């Protein structure tokens, strides 16, 4: 499959085929490397920035979700 650039205003556009199943208004960060390869990286949003004071422990207690307080597997990888 080959796509072709086209001008729209002051920008050069490349059409992404519908078969890629990318929805409308999806954000990407364009990157061009030293070899001229252009990549579109999906923008990831930090879901924790919206509620910086969120208390997971309190939410677990309110929902009556149990926690024995002891790591079961490798949850505590920083203190291995």
C-alpha cells in the first residue's frame, strides 16, 4: 500500500488507511529520525494527574475491598 502527501493550508498531510482502524480525534506525536523515518506515537495521558489527592486505600475501604497488607508476589519490587 502506498500513500501520497498532499498540502492542506500550511501543512503537508498523509492519509492513514481506514483499514488501520484508528478512530477520529486520536492524538499522536510525530517523530522524524536521522534516517528520515517518520513515526506517529500515540499520546498517553497520565490518568493520575486529574486527581492528585486520590486515596486508593480509603477507596478500597469504602468499597469493602480487602487487603491483607502483605505483598503476594512481586508488588514490592523496590525493596527486593
